[in-house]
C-alpha cells in the first residue's frame, strides 16, 4: 500500500488564513509538508503559523509578482515546490445573469479565474522544469450545472474546471498532475456570509435551505475537504490527473 506521507515536500496554499485553506495548512503539515500560507495582506496568519513549518506571504493572487514571491519563499523551505493548492476564492454577488453587476463579475473573475490561472502558469512552469508536482484547484459542485442566483461564482467555477482539464493534459507528459476538488456548501466564512445575506435577522435560519440539496443533509467541514486534498497530493493518487473530485455529501449523485 502506498503511504500518504508528505515528508520533505513543500506546498503553496492560497486562501490559507481561514476556512478550507487553513484546514489544508494544518493537514498537510501533519503529514510532514512545509507550507507557504499565501493570503491577503489583511489576513490573520497566526493560526496557520501554529501548524508547523509554515511561512506566511501577504499578497494578491491576481498579481503575478506575488506568485513569484510565493515560489521564492517556498524555495527557502525546500529544494522545489511539490504541491500547489490553488484555493483562494470569493462568492460574489447574489444575482442572476441579467441582474449581475458588471463590476462584480469582473471582481469574481479576477480572483476565482485569473488567480487560479496565474498559479497554474507560474507554479506550473516551476514544476515542469522539475518534472514533478501536483496542483489542486478549488472548484465547486456549482461547476457541474447552473446555480440560479450565484451567477458569477458558478461561471468562475466552470472556468476552473476547464483550466484544470486543459492543464492536466498539457502537463501530464512532464510528470505534473492537475486536479480540482469540488466541495458542496462547506462550513466556512464564505457560507456564513451567504447565510447573512439571505437572512440578515436570523442567518442560521438559511442553513436548512442551503443544505437541503445535500443528501447527507449538512454542510461539509473544511477538515473533510482537507482530508481529500491530502490524498490527492500524495503518491497514493499518483495515477490521477484531470479529475474533478466531489466532496459533497452525495450532492452530485442525484
């Protein structure tokens, strides 16, 4: 049986200061990895830094220079970047296609699409040179269909899936794997913000409505997503690339 140890490997994780990204920092460190925790300048990195061998980087995923800074910082932790978890994302406005604000569409596409693209481009080039590495992009169950009033978010995650598959084909001959992890609603600040928008006076009242499409009848947890990530970036998943992996409580089984 192939072990899932990540001892000696170096990871870059975006959106690393909270939610799924923070859980991923702790989970990969627990498996022996060293991690660059990459998040916005206003982020609180204290919990991420407590995970183990972690270096923080305050920057912007839509800025190419910050991606180079992330790679340079990762190389102070090890000989190469072995793992990229392209996780940073925002939910955007609640509106349908006809009512979606143009400036909000541009904002969500910048973070959720361009941010992922730049990670693929810059870290992908580094991994191609080393002929090894794994990139996992955070997508969503929303990427498999339409989602009514979260038009911008849904569009951005469909784009993530397309980039994942295209990059997987391009990089497979060079020893680099590319996958996407597709959570259903997960108990993170992104979902809690959505609850507050839908039901400002009683945010928790929106939870049953948001969870009703999940056969397991609850949100996922960041730790459950991080467990799936730990498998995908390990040698146990060495023959997996181009896959869109649901962590969704059965949502896509319907």
